[in-house]
C-alpha cells in the first residue's frame, strides 16, 4: 500500500533509507511507537550507538518534514497514527 503524507506526496519520494524507516513505522509492530533501538532491530541493523544515533537523526528529520510524529522523547510513530 502506498501511503500519502506531506502535501499528498507518497513516501516513495523519500530517499531509500527514509522509506525503510517509514515502512517499519507503518507496520503493526510500531503501532504504539518505536524507539530507535527497536527501529534498528526491525531494519536488521546492530543496535550499536552509531547506528541508533543515525536512525534517531533520520527519524527526527521525518518529524520535522511532516512524515512522522515523536509522541514522547525518542519514540516515533507514523503520521496519522493515534498518539498516546
């Protein structure tokens, strides 16, 4: 399913790394939100500080650009998902 977000654009306009993050945030596993360590595991990455911080930076960019929400410090969900 292709979801539309900011300005009616599909997530396919995003770079590949951001599309992968969005696909995880759209999954049932992320319904309650995901921490970056969980995102790393879901993406098949090691949960080492360098990888986790890189994901955190990208997730925050998705929030700034209207593609995702940060419900609590360090917890991210897809835009349009119910917040706590």
